[in-house]
C-alpha cells in the first residue's frame, strides 16, 4: 500500500468516524506489522484531532462570552457624547427655558441620527393608517372628519431595527361614527324568500 492509498484510507476512516473501541481493537487481519503501524498512526491522528477540536470549542466559548460582555461597546461609545451633552444642560443655571429646550432638541436629533447608523428607525405614524403589525391601539375616538383606522395621535413612538419591528407605536385611532340605523336590521340580513 503506497502513501496515497494510506492517506485516502485514513481520510475515509476519519470521515466515517471510527470509535475509540474500533481503534483500540487494532488490525483485523491477523496482526500484520504494517496494519498495526497504520492503526497506531490513525489513533495518534484521531487523538490530535480530538484535542484540536476541544481547543477550538473552548476558544469559541471564550469568544462568545467576550462578545456577550462587550458586544454593545460600539453602541455605548456612540451614546456617551449625548450623555455628556445632557449633563452639561443640567449643569446650566440661569439659562432660559427656551434655550434649554433648544439644546435638548438638538441633542435628541443628534442622538437619533447616530442611532440610525446602527439600523434604528422611527416608525412614521401621524395621519397614517392603523396597522396592527406595527401599531398598538391604546384608544379609539369617534371622528367624523377622518376615516376609521386613521391614526390621530401617538402616545409612544415605535421603532424598527434594520427593518424589523423593535417596538410598536402606541396610538390613538379614529373610529367610524356609529351609523343611525334606527334599530333596523343590517343590510343583507333580510329573510329568505
């Protein structure tokens, strides 16, 4: 058996995944020295692969732990300047309410712009149509000027993360005014002839 055949045979054996008992059982054809040497080499390679796989598994576990612990580092670094701006605003004494509100608005807009870089988007809702997959109705108000299902107000903003809903918007929805039916049965509910 030449080296290529041995490597091919070894590759097939590794692909089949022999058990430790198979390797320890040794050669099956009468104990020829060449087959015993092949079995020893195979056993050595399997031990090496097993050790290498165990090291790989441990390394991946360590990397997962590090990613869980420090995965938000980039986002938090982006948030820190806004925290600084808010702390500066709180430290301002004698500033007019209008100037303070203006600074908070600028910080808010800058914060949203930075979060867009991470895939966060606000759901546009005002004046739109209620969509139960994106909105949570917290109130329904009869409105004769708006068609039923129109969003009248937003109590809490909704957000998308890379196009997937992160949090639904809480909205007040226009309800169609009740029709004056005078107690008549709905259309199409008459008796059958």
